[in-house]
C-alpha cells in the first residue's frame, strides 16, 4: 500500500531523462541479452530496451534505431 502512495506522490513530478543515460542503459541490456540463454528472458529484456528507448527518442525512434546505431542517433 505504501508503494501506491509513493507512486501517486511522484506522478506530479517531472523527471528529466537524458539520451546519454538511455543509450547507456540500452547498451547494458543488449549485453545482458547477448549473455542470456533463455528466449523468454531475452524477450523481456528486448521489450524493456524498446520501452526505455522510446522515453527519449519517441515514436519515430524505431525508424532511427533500424537505420542508425544508438551512438549516432543521440
């Protein structure tokens, strides 16, 4: 129940997320995906990476991600 109150209190606050942080987290997730044998876990990691990528790069990010490596997209 306490977690709900914390989430509600933080819902009105704005958190700035930088492209550098997103790129760093995605690089880490990609490294984990490369070391993971389980297809299910890899699928979850890939989904997380996609959602994190969209935090900064938005809906057009998929086109950028397919055409340009993350280092160049930032």
